[in-house]
């Protein structure tokens, strides 16, 4: 079974566990606008196949495409970024066998990603800032080893609100779905926190998004903690790092580079499947 299929099955199971039952008639009054932060676990499914002779790495590769993210928000704006607490807690140095195995798995994943013509394998959204009033969005994205700063507007999702309500992390959540650029999006948001925020570029609903999936789990954001104690001295400001480009320039560059990979793969790898350069 492919890594991609195995990870999707894990996602489906985890979502059923996270949202176990429908809560009939559970609709308490919404609270006032708030400020705080939400911690998410983000999972992006790899789009490459792991060679059979590398089967021992599959489970470890599954952990390499997950990341802890934090969304900071108030009533006017939000920013998503890597969780600084998780980055600070990451182990440094060390010589355990498991560490060596994880480094080998990470190296394999990086080589497989380099040879992939899938956008999801080559791209990573590092930061995303949104101004709710104007709809302006500034993102930092990494693509093929380069960092880009992209300014524009947050996509206008044609959300369709469902009637089903469930409970997640102690909040009532409601389903909303949308189709955007050919992708199917499902969000579970809570009207109890009436801000338009959500992970990454997603939002615009009458409540904070706590769980979001794209294309059945190719991309998953699942909240793990909600803190509404305010932001203290933390300021919400757009990111500034990266090569500044427009959205149109960035999309054109992505399309060009992915086509180059497809052409290279077609010309030079016809005799055997790409294996990450391992022998």
C-alpha cells in the first residue's frame, strides 16, 4: 500500500475520533470578539511513492510531513506561523539510533520531494497574515529552496454552511464546505469564537475554524489547543522575509518549475522509477 494511501486512512480515522458524535440542539450564544491563539497540527500528504526496498522508512516518513503551527488573532487580523514552542523543544545533537534513523528518513523524504513534480511536495506555507477588514493577505512560502513574500487578497471562498453540529475541544462546531480552484474544502468552525480567522489562507466564516481538510485529507489542520487569554505584548504584523513577488508572478514561477521537473523526469528517468537518489 502506498504511503499516500496509508496516511489518508490514518487521517480519516483521526477525524472520526476527533469529532465522534453529533450534538443535537447544542448551540449556545456566541461570545464577544476575542483575542488569543490556536495551536494546530498540520499534515500535508506526500505525493510520491516510497520504493518497496525502502519500506522500513514508510512509517517514519509519515511523521516528517507534519508540523505544529500557531494562529494568533484578534478581532481585526490574524497570523499563522510555526509554533515557536515546538521549535525550541526540538532535540538538538544527540547520537541515538532512533535519531539517526529519523535523519535518514528525513534525508530520503527531501530527495524524494526534490524529484517530485507535485506542488504539495515542493511548497510549504511558512506564515500567513490576514487583515479581516480589507481582506489583504501576506504570505511567506518556501518553494524549491527559495523563500517568497507574496502580497495580495485572501481567496473569497463560496462557503456553504451545513446543518450538522458536533463538539470539538469543548466547542460547538458547524460544518462548512467550498470548492476552490478545483479543490474540495471542508471546515468545522465555532460560532462561539466569532472571528473570521482560520489556519493559513482559510477563513471568512462566522467563527474560528478549528478543523479543516482539503481534498479528503491531502491537507489537514486540526486544532490541539485554544487559548483566549489575549495576546499580551505579542503584536500581529505581516511577515517581511522573502523575495517579494505578486501572486501572479509566484503562480507563474511555480507552474514553470514544476513543468521543468516533469520534462526532466520524462527525459532522464524512463528506465526506472525515481528513488530519491538512493542506491
